[in-house]
C-alpha cells in the first residue's frame, strides 16, 4: 500500500494488518468503556470502577505505543529519507504532548 503520511494531507494508508490490529484494540477498549458504564448503572463499588478505568488507561497507552511505533517506522522514516526533516520536529511535539 502507498504511504501518504505527510504534513500537507495528514492522512496515511495503513496496511490491512496494521488497520486490523488498531481497530481490534479500539474495539476492546470500547467494550471496556461500555463495561464501566454498566458498572456505574448497576451502582458498582467505586474502587471496582476505578480499577476498570485504570485498565482502560493501560489499554489506551498500549494503543498509543503501537500507533507511535508504526508512525516512526513508516511516516517518520520515509520523510527523513525524503529529506523532510520537519517531521522530526512534529514527532518531538507529539511526544511532548504525550508526556504531559
């Protein structure tokens, strides 16, 4: 598949494998969120809900790690090879936002 990750279009064609992996992770996270809503609706104990929220946060962090790794291996690497060094600044800005 063609890689269209650049600063002008801000899109990327993902491989079928990458797409499926990311969507599967998001589907699991969505299910966890629905589970938490169900716990609130059923008046579950606060700490039980907090533990589930922590699990969702960990799942979102894992999603971010996978997406970031794919971004570096494809978009960033391709742009650097093409001489588009501004992509490094964009990556650093993104990392700073993630580390808040």
